[in-house]
C-alpha cells in the first residue's frame, strides 16, 4: 500500500493485532457516541428481521462538526425470540444502562413487521409507552 515507506514495509499486523486494534477503536467510538446521545436529541433506526444479533443505528446532530451523523450503536445479541417485547427491552436497557435520557430519543424508524409496529406488543407501541413524545416512521 505504501511501497516507499520504510515504516510501512516493516509493519506487520496479523489477525490478532488487527482485531485488538479494531476492538479498541470501536470502544472509543461507541463511548463518544454515547456521550453525545446524553446531550442531544436522536432517532433510532432498526430492522427486526435479524435473528440472533440485533443491529440498531442512531442519527443525531454532532455539535462539534455541526453535521447530522448516523452511526451503528449496537450489535447486541437478542436473548429469546425476536418479539416486540424482547427488542424493545433490549433498546430500553441499552439506553438506560448507558445513562442516555429517554427524552432525548425523538423517533423510531422501523420496517412494517408486526413485531416492530404491532399495536399491542410491537416495539413502537412499547417504546411509545415509555417515551411519550416518540414519533414512529415506517420505512
């Protein structure tokens, strides 16, 4: 990649070192995002069709750069079935365990699967009961 660089030629980075570097970079980035979400409004985007790992993205205004950013916040393992209750609890627990005020969450964007938008036990219903001002957008 850098054929004229002595340092780059001597640098060796196998799988273990690369994995360790990426893991630390991920922790640093996640902590920066969590710190921001404690202070600014944000929205959540998710898709309930994944089994096992549950991915969700947050969108917020970065006050330092004055730009709207979307970042992968979590790839948590979903315990149990992919139900609205389990997914909503996973989101709420992640926010609460990281001291992110629920009132900062303005919107949820999700697919139209019953577990996401169901009127009784869908993620949108459960989150709306916890976050009264939540706007739900079906993608």
